[in-house]
C-alpha cells in the first residue's frame, strides 16, 4: 500500500476530501496528518479542491512507497513505487 500525507490544517482539508472521494483511496488521521492510502495510482484535480496555487504546491507533507509523477497547476498524480 502506498500513501500520501497531507497536514491537517483548514487550507489543506479540501485536498484530502477530494482524494477520499475516490473509492480506491482510504483516508484516516495519523497524528496531525491525513493519510491517503491507495494501491496503484491516485489523481487529485486542483480545481475540484478549490485550492489556490500556493496552497496546492505546499499541501504535500510526504509519501510512503510512492512517487509523484505529475504535480502541475491542474493535477497531482501519485503512483505506487
């Protein structure tokens, strides 16, 4: 299982909420972070989150067994390592 970690602050919550809408993603709190667990690929659309660019580009706290393959003004794509 791979994971994306997002700090649980009000600005980042929409990122975690949009990611968790995907049935292949499970979300839980781990300390001060949202842990978004997925099997193969997770894609988050920035426009769906409503985040401004500054929040978007600072929302990722870390990954586990995954790598970011796309992170531009529209999409964050993370693939299992």
